[in-house]
C-alpha cells in the first residue's frame, strides 16, 4: 500500500468516526441527557487518535535522524556483513 493510499484510508476512517458517530448518537440517544457528552467524546476521540496516528506516520515517512556510528564500529559492521576480514579500517592502519 502506498503512502498516499494509507493516508487517505486512515483519514477517511477517522472522519467517519468523528462525523458519522455523533450523527448516529443523535438518532440512538434521542432524549438522553448524556447525548452531548457522548457526541463530544466521539469527536474528541477521533481527533486525538487521528493526530496520534498522523504524528507517527509522518515521523516514519520522513525520519529526521539517522544512526550515528563511530568509524571503528561502522568498519566492524562492514567486515561482518561482507564476511571479509581483509578489510582494513582507518583506525587499524594508524
């Protein structure tokens, strides 16, 4: 699933929860004194969950940080992944 498709699907889902939920509550709880509280709760839940998902999605979509490795650790990892112990690290040559 592409990023645009995932963004659209989740956005539509939370719009349905935030808009259709309170409308349905209006029909189900016609004369209840708690109708307004339930409607507010549904809208607040939809907004908070959507914002939480959006922050998570955007932080993974374009990360701002990358791992910072020291040269000797990066060289060791390269030796292990390549399976070649003949690779000389800059720290070993000194």
